[in-house]
C-alpha cells in the first residue's frame, strides 16, 4: 500500500471501530491528515475528554497519552508508538522532587504538563506553556518551585517579578539547541521575517523574538498575521505544517537541527497497526495514581 491507501484504511477502520485519533502538532503531515484533532498536548486531552468515542489513540509521546487517561479514565487510551518518550518529562522523577520539596517547604510546586504522571502526584498545580503566566499569577504563594523546564520557568518569572522563583536545571533538548547566534544568522538570511519562538527556548533566544508562545500560539500568530515571512523557533515540523496551511507565506526553521526524535518515532504504520488492534500500548493507570495526579490538573483548570 502507498501512503494514501494506508491513510484511507486508517480512516475506514477508525470509523468502523469508533476510535478517536489525536496527533500532536509535531507529528508528520501524513499522520495529522488522518487525525480527529491536532494541537498541543493538554488541548488534545480536553478534546479527547469531550469526544464521543470510547477508544483514543495518541500520536505523540507517553506523558501526553497519560494525560489523556487522567482526564478520561473511563476511556481506553493507546500510545501509538510505545518507545516515544519525552526527555524533558523523564529528567525529574518523584524521588528527586520529593527531596527538593524538603529543601523548599514553603514553595508551591508548579509542574509543566511535560512531566510524568508519577511526578504530578506530588505537585500542587499543573501548567501549559500558554497558561503558565496566568496560572502562576493567580497563586497566593509568592514562592514558586517551577519544574522541570528552567527556560519556560525563566520566561514566566520575567513576567511575574513579584514572585520568587526556584528553577532547576531541566528543559527540552530540542529547543535548547537554539542559540542567540542561531537567531542572528536566521535574521541575516531572512531580514524581513518575524521571529516566532517557543518559551522552552533559552532566555537569550526569547529576548530576540517578535513573538513567544506555545506551538498552537505560534501557528495561530503566523496564520493571522499580515506579515509574509516567518522564522519558526520550535520543532521543524511546524515549518512544514504552516507551509501547507499558508502557501502564500514563507516559513524558515530557526535552526536546521530542530528535530524531536521522540516525536518522529511515531509513523503512519504505527498508527495503522494500532487502529487494526495489532500495535501500540494501552495506557494503564491505577485509580490512586489518577486521583493524586488529577489534583494538580484540576487546580490548573480551576485557575485557568
């Protein structure tokens, strides 16, 4: 079968089996084309919760599939490629942060959504890249322990000087590849382009950007802007998606090596096999873990 035939078979099978397919924005084009919803991780979890289907397949990484299960424990949730993890989510675990909490007992623990379910069980509130500033601003405590991404944490801290932030040395290895020099080189090559970057980038990079936002935020900004050229400072697939969606505009990667190998681990065939019932991994979380991990997410929803 060629790509188009595989896609048609996926569309047929998911309809026949009443399956909802989620694809993170960093997935390949041939996967997003057959997904029911494409977007940021938490946004997808909410879409899955509201979807009528009882079976959900996540084309993304493990913490995203776990978040779907946390919000929809009654649904059957699969991760299309079981090897797809997130280096940032796996940098810090429950034991590490339990020790850090002992050193900073009067700090509110703010967990980026890019964390494991296990770690979420001991955190006070969860945030997304688009909601972090808003959520942290509403917290009563001025002392904030922000995990795991020090770059996103620094971005939030800059917006909220009234808060006292403790940041740990964690973050996204893909976004960490971008340097100020990358921005200067890209601007020299494309002087008329606006620079749009993710807040997981280093402060030296966000300081040079025309827009800082989540993946969905970057895409929305580029689509709605009257500007015709954009330098994209996030995973390279976003350049591809925007080029398809806005053929009259020009999009350039901020660096050539912005490839998340974990996001690229999932293939169309992985999705095909999972839809057939011959692949993927079902996400199983016990009820106690779900209850504890949901608290920080429910707090985010309450404040958001």
